[in-house]
């Protein structure tokens, strides 16, 4: 319930951001929103799923990750070996970067934060401690794509890869995102992807099965292990997920003027349409470009026609409500996303460990909930 209340409050402030006239009040409200999110998320208890790995990693290095992340973690632990302090610092870094990025690209940054919170931002801040550093470093590097300064771009994203190796995908984006592609080609790719998704074609699954049959040794074991965790039913077709992508594609295709943001949105949509059968990979790779959705949707509200503005806002809040409810309504999140705050009570590791382990039995039902967890 706490997350719905927060989402509604930020959304209402987002509406004031759109229709309010006093820029000074709006600037103050933006800072209040950022400060609140830092405290709200930074002082949370054992929320979500992946704290089960990150908590012991922070305390004693039980789980070892990329070198940049481990150095960052050790550095903070030397200041104060307190996991809540660690959450507060790492969340503050993320949200402050989003503050500057949203202000740079969006006329209504409070609205952008409302979209961010409801569409995966909450789960990303809770679960993806490593990925988020790679993402915010990439966001800081966007200006160097615009300015065509490859050295600082590479430095930021190589640093990002030391937090999460998936950031290596960002390296070719220096050349890919800055191209104004032929709109007919983009539309053709979207139509092809729509056909692939709606008719539930599974070329990649077939390839995995063939690889599992013809390979041997450790590679074959990895292929079979990955295939074993893929859902039998993929729930693809003409559904709400597809309609969401259709709307987002239309907004990017017809409205977005920034080439980098437009291409980022295309990549996010195409990854979903062509790879959603692979579930985990699709979500984890696609999440690298979800920043474009937060910003592109917010920028769509900048349109002058008031009726169109109302329609866009209604669509945005519908998508936000759907996304937030879709994730939080997953039965496995009933205990894992029950909000607790260290300010009002202590941490109960044993109870949360028991709840989390009991929740794992529901993971087989998690497809379509777009969980961002290590399991």
C-alpha cells in the first residue's frame, strides 16, 4: 500500500509540475520529491529479493561481483559498516543523477519521477544495485554522444562495466544512437517485431533447443540450465504489454525530436518484441534502455494542444498504474515488498530470510511480472 500512496502523491505533484505557473514552487517541490525518495528508499528495511545476496556481500564479501562494485562496497563499508547507510548512499547517488538528467531533458521533471517510480524505477532501486550504477553512468555520458567526445564517453561506460558487465552493451551506442534512421526501416522493424510477438514465434527457443542437443560439456549444461528456468507459457500475443509498446512506439515515432532518446526507445521496444520469449535476458538487457521511456513519455506532455495533453497524461497514468500493480500484485511480492523502514523499527534478518525462501516457490508464476531479481 505504501508504494501506491507514494506513486499517487508524486503523480499529483507531477500534475502541478505540468499545470502550475510558479516555477520557484515547482523547483522546490522537485527537490522535496528527490529528498523524499532518497529517505524513503534509502532507509528501507530488507525490501525485495536481492538484498539476500547484497547484504552478506556488503558485510563480509560472501558473494563476489564485478571489481568496481566490490571496491565501491568496500569503500563505503570502511566509512561505516552499516547496510542501511550503504543503501542510503547508493540510492542517493542514483537519484541525484536522475535529478540532473531529468532536469536537463524534461520540462516536467517531477512528472518524470512519477513515471520512473511506477515503471520499473522502484524495482530497479531495490533490486539492481550494480546495474543502476552502470545505467546512471551511461546517462551521464549521453551528453558526450551529443558533443561527439568519445574519450569521456568511454571512460564513464568502461567504469560502468566494472559495476555490471551488461554495460558493455553501451559502448557501441556512441555510434548507434546518434544516427537519424530511415523512418520506413524503423516502422518495418516494428511491424516485423509485432508479428513475431503477437503470433508467439519462438525462434530463439528453437535455437536453444538445438544448441542443447548438439553441444556438450559445460556449454551444454549452461544452455539446458537456462532453458529450464524459462516459462512454459510466455503469455505473448495481443495483450496489455504489447499495447503499451505500441503506444510508446507511436509517441517516440511521431513526437520525440531528440534522436538519442528516440533511438533508445526503439531499442527498448525491439528488445521486448524480439526476445521476450527468453524472459530473464529480455528483461535484464531491455532495462538498460528503460530510461528512454521515462523521459520520452514525460516529454510527450510538452505538447501545446490542451486536449492532447490531457489524453497523453491519462495514458501515462494508466500505464504507470498498470506497471506498478502488475509487479506488486505478484503473490511472491506479498512479503518481499511489504515496506518497512529502519527509522520506525529494527531489521529482522531471520524473519525476512524465512519469508524470502518461502516466496521462492512462486517464482514459476512470475513470468509477465518483469521481476528484476538474481534468481
